[in-house]
C-alpha cells in the first residue's frame, strides 16, 4: 500500500487541504493518505517553527517515527512544504518514493522578486500584522486562490481561531523559505512539478525553472492560483494519476 504524505506551505495546516485528500484518494484507490502539520502550524501551533527547512524535515521524520509510519513515502507538497519535500528527498532518498511539488521556488534558481511577487507584498504584510482572523484569512484567500469561495473563507477562519499561528512563527517560516537553496544534485527519484498560471504569490516561472533545471515532468493549470489543490483538486489528482501511470510504463519498459 502506497503512503502519500501531504505538506502545506507558509502558516498553513492539514485542515487547509479541505476536500482534496478525498479527491486524491478517489484517484489513487488503496493509497494511505496522511496530512502532516509543520511545527508552528495546525495542531503544532504552540511549538516554535524551526529556523531552517532542514530542521523542518527532521521534525517531520521524528513525528512519523513516533507514529510508527515508515517509508518509502510519496510526498505531495505546496510552496514551503515542497521545499521540505526536496530537502527530505535530498538527505534521505531511500525514504521518499516520489514527490509532487506544487507552486514552489528556490533561492539560487529564481530571483526573489519571482519567488515572492512584489504585488503581493502589501497583502502579505497585512497578514503578518493583522490580529483579526477574518481579515487575515480573507487576505490570504485573495492572494492564494483564483476563485475565493466564501465557504472556504469561513472554514479557514475557524481553523485560524482553533490553531492561531503566531507572527513570530510566520516570520521564522518565511525566513527559512527565503534562505533555502536548491540542492546541487537532483534527488534520485521521480518528481512531478505542478504550477498555477494565475499564482499571485509565487511567479509560475519558478515552477517552470525548477522543472527545466532538473528535467522534471511539468504541468501548468491555466486558471488556478497558488493554492492549486483548492482551485482545482480534480485536475491535480488527474495529473498525478497520469504521471504515475507514465512512470510505471517507463519502469516496466526498462526491466
């Protein structure tokens, strides 16, 4: 039974996946799908966020070990979570069977103004400074989703009130993401890169650059924003299914 680990991005938690785990499960029958919170977010919001992406990897590995979950894992991750996935695969390739990287970016590969689009700076500053849950989540939804569903906003407000992320933790996560550089060598495992053409937070050029640099499979949604699984989870699941099928065919042909 394949195990899929889902990792979110900056200040987000497992609850922000919404209906996507069920959508993915329908496309991958028999797979075990787990959503993990990074320290400082979600059920771990009371913890200090690690100062580096490598330390986030260590925290995730320790949590899985405590739960008795062993690899190799497939990791599906967004943004900061995708940086964690890449660092994990680079440091412990035997633990990762494959990775799907969504709307992410890396220092040394993409310039900062593409990694964090200048048009999003005011909204991001408001997110970091506002104490009002509705105001913060509305700003995040506008910044990350191309469709901004009101029902999603209410769900996110409830998550914010249940698991508030401190400004200090948000800044630690932002700093860790800003500093993280792409490993010199591509991890020896299959990877798929997905991007949203209407991403208002991270320029989709960053995902294209990653796919080109490491010669990875790439697909881009023409109408989705940064939170691609929210905007079109069925599309994401379909692309993953096609990628897995293609990889299985190539693997069989090589045997």
